[in-house]
C-alpha cells in the first residue's frame, strides 16, 4: 500500500501488522482493511477522531487492538502511526517533526 496520507513509518507499521494477521489466520490480513476505512474517515471528517497526545487525534479500531493516530493540517490530514494499543504511548511523537 502506498498512500501519501500515511507517513512512511506508519505505512510500515500497517504492513507489518497486516502481514502478521495474515500469517496467523489466512484472510484475516485482508480484514485489516479497517485501517484504510479509518484513514478515509480521518480525511473526510478529521474532527471526529478523539483528541489525543501532542496535538494529534485518534481513531480506535473496533476489531483490532490498534489505533490510527493522525494530525490535521490545513492542506491535508497525515496518518502518523498505526499504533498497537499495548505499545508505549507516544513512541511515534518524533514523527511529528517531519510533517509540514
């Protein structure tokens, strides 16, 4: 998946998670399309995500233990992380420096 809404690091997180789910149960990686749907919602309705840390917003995925963390900029919405909910909070904050 190459999507200019995602930072490269967030795209890699997404790919690793989808691959892992696919290996655990064939077909389940495809269901991880919930991330893509959440990204669409974030772009279409950026204020609907809950305010989160460091000026970001977040959408919690219902079927998977992941959150989509994003920032709203005047020109576009940028997906900063596809964060596992049990991973260290805010590990992705350094990525915010690369967003204009």
